[in-house]
C-alpha cells in the first residue's frame, strides 16, 4: 500500500526531516501549519504546493489534507513547539481516524508520561537521555517503570532515594503523597524488604516500589527527590 | 466538595458564581495571571481562592489545589489548551474533569477518554450541578 506523510508544524526540524525523507525516496509528504506566512514562504520555495494553512485539530481540515485518504496509509508526524498542539492533534488522528502510525515531538519532559498514557508512544524527545545523565549525575534519580498495567496507563514504579532527598527520615507508613499512588514496600540498601505499613523510616539508598499513573512520573520524581527544580 | 476552575474568562466567572450557590466547600481559581480576578464579585467570598502560574505545568495545578479537587473545570483559552490541561489535570482517577470547548467537532474523541465536554456557546451549568449532587 502507498504511504503518505502529514507533518504538523513548519520549522527547521520538520524541514530537515522532509529533506531526509526525500533522500530516502519517500516523497508523498505535506506540511500543515496555522501560520499563513510560514505556509506561503515554504510553498514559494517549491515548484508545487507542499504546505497547507489550517488548524491541525480541525477534523474538516485534516480530511481536506488527506488524513483519511483511501488506498494509502497515513503517517502523521506532529513537530510543533507546543506540546498541547502535538498531543491533541495526535489523539484526534489516532482515535477519530484510527491512524496507527502517529509520531510526535515532545518538548517538555514533564509531558512525556502524558503522551504515553494516552497511547501516543512513538515519541521524539532527543534531550531525554542526556538530561537523565545530567540529572542522575547531580544526585537526582528518576523513577524506573518496572511493569505496565496493561491498557490502564498505570505502572509499577521503582524509585531510589537519593542522598539529598527531603523524604529521608520519614516514616514510610505515614507518607502522604499529593497524587494518587499506592506505596507497596521499601527495600533497604542491603536488599531487605519492608511493608509500607511498617513503622520504619526511609533512608538514603532505599528503593520504594509504587503503583501510580504514568502521568505522575514527574510528580514522583519531585516528591521523592524533594527538589522543586529537579 | 472542592472545585478547581482553570481560567479567568467571563464564562469562568459566571460558572464560579453559579457553583457558589450550590453545596460547595471551596472553589479555587487559577490562571497565568490573577489580573482578571480583581474585579470579580465572588473574590470577596470566603470559599474562593485565587492562584496564578503557568497553568500548563503540573506544579501550578497542584499548588492550586488539584489534588483536593473533586471537580476540575478548564476554561482557560483556546480549545487545544483546554483539552491539554484537562488531560494533564486528571492525576486522580475519580476526579471529574469538565472541559469547555468552542468547537464541538472533536468532543466525542475526548469524551471517549473520560473528559466531560461543555459547549461554550450554550453553557449547561446543570450538567456540573448534577455531578455535584452525586457527592
């Protein structure tokens, strides 16, 4: 089956992607953007129409540009600098038009779990690995997802308590988490497990096991590392 | 019954006034700025609090009382922002999220993932009051 791409957002990254795809003989590609000047300028640089002006969350506009084109598989790539536009447009494409090939850029790390929770899992967040490296070297350890509870957007998480965590010294049975989560247990630095109902303080290098929504990844990091700038 | 209202438009003010007449313990309002709230009559109510900050960030929403909110209503600006913030605000499974939209053409998509959609051109406060009655 033929494939065609719709790229949401005109910017240097999406134009670089376009050039790369053309070099790989993928040439049925159009851009969409709500900025008429960007659309006009891009079209002026080609000898054919490659960009369309409109709102990427409008079904009638998406249909106009071929989101549900027959006899062709649509690949939707959202590359705007707004996570709101990227998420909402991808959800409409995925849910309303049942398009499975949906790729999105995520601009803020805080929003990564939100995209995955709502089924947008082909994500580009180039800064993630290097950001994690930097954060980890600074003593903040990010939560690790151990297991997905299928189709619920919820996971079992493991969080290692860093030396600078504000929660060190708090009785695990008395912790009040400001979002919906269940603490399963803690495992101390020697590997001994303790139930979350036991009156035992949290210590440096403990690992806490938690069930919570994937959307709470950022909140978990903040709460257990105790750093607002984390 | 705690309600978090995200936004500071005329419709947000109207909703706040109507909801205060019901069995509500606290209404918190949050927007990027508190400027619009200054002239609201309900600013004098003891049940009302105002907050400001980047409403697309979870920190701002939590500091504004998101975790204690039974109902969240998003009326912050354009439809895209409202839908985004509405999903971001659903940190607890049992929190009811209302999102106010100008264009209802995508409402079924977002109702399918658990948001309750209100039409900005025909605001049915009754729909929210019905949810309050269930508590």
